[in-house]
C-alpha cells in the first residue's frame, strides 16, 4: 500500500509471507551454527518513505521493518 501525501512522495507499507529456502552456516564465534532452518515460515512488515525518481515510474524507497516466525 502507498499513501501519497505530496507530489512524487509517499509512505509505502509492505506486509507478506515468506518461507526460508536456505540456512547457511555462520562464521566467526558462531562457526558451525546456522541462521534459521530451511522451510521456516515467516511474516514480514515494513514501512518508510518513497520518492518517485522519474516518470517510468521508478522510485527510491527507504524502509525499515521486521519479520517474525509464524
């Protein structure tokens, strides 16, 4: 969803479902451990600010968010 509040400027809000497809091994002090598990289902949420950069339309988004395990 995009809330436009000024010409070429808006607030994007993103939500969705994800499924982890890879769990690689970490390095350094956590060597040998993995980041998550393949097949884990997650939900994400992010919001921020967006600016249209040309009429094509192309935009640049600056967002931050989180994801959680379902």
